[in-house]
């Protein structure tokens, strides 16, 4: 069995299909899921591009984020297996939306280039995020159901507007979707071998910083 702890201490510069990072930025394997490695740079890029539910953050990478990326990887792999994939038009739209958050294509590509992130790696990550979202929507959100009695209970006594009812319904649907997804992930995890590196108490330093001219979350 391959010991990924040895890879971690060896400061490898590899990732989920990424090209090598500049030597001044140390990367490391943080997990392996069914022969696919998850690196610190994978998670840092997901943070920077706000993919898979990550937000921009320069704090050290914690074990919860590693677990979250592994879960996203399992979902994306299932989406690929079932061919629940974005169209080229959807992929282009998502790529342009990410660039817009950086202030435009030029600023976005400059940030990628500054930290040695290839456009192909970043685009693959964006497309994986789309597949992840599509799978969750089609496999779980579509079949989520919230009875009117649950909406009534959540709202409490008194008159409520249709807008309030819809807002509560959407919240309950989101909760039901996440519960179904969590159950699926737990079952999917039981079918494969997952190895997680034990991180330092304060986490693992992110390989590269977030763009300073953007808010952490919008």
C-alpha cells in the first residue's frame, strides 16, 4: 500500500491534473481517494475560484476542507460515470462567470499565470464543479419533497405571505437535498479506499494566496 504520508513530507508538486507549481510554492498530497490524489493546490484553487462550495480564504487548509474536497471528487466522478456533464456552452458560461469575479478575463488569467496555474487545469476544475452541481440537482434536488405541513411548522402561527412561504420551502428543500447527498456520500465512501494525511494542528499552509483585490465572499 502506498504511504501518502511519505508523499506529504516529500512536498510533491502534483495535483488533480495540474501542471507543476512554481518552486517557491510548496504543495503536498493531502489525501488519496481510490487512486486519485488531492493536493493542497487543488483545495487552494477551489477556494480561489469558489468551486464545490468553497469560499476564498487564506487560512491554513484544515482537515474538514480536505474531507469536503474528497466528497466533491466522489460526486464529480459519479457524474462523469453517468455522463451528467455540462454542455460546452455551459462550460464557457461558467468560465466567463469566474473571470468576471476577477474583474475580467485579463485579470483572471494574470492571477492564474502569477501562481503557475495553467488555464487547462483551472478550466477542468470549473467543469468538474459544474458536473458536481448538475449531479446534486438531478439526483437529489429534483426528488426532494417538502410537505405543506412542514412549511407551516417552520413558519409558525400567524398569517404569512406567499413570498415567506416560498422562502421557507426553499430552505427546507435545500436541507433535504443536503441530507440525501450526505447519505449518498457516506455510502460511496464505504465502497472505496480513502487515505487522509494527518495535518498539523494549525492546518497546512495554502500554496498560493487569494486575489487581494476581491472580497472573500460575495
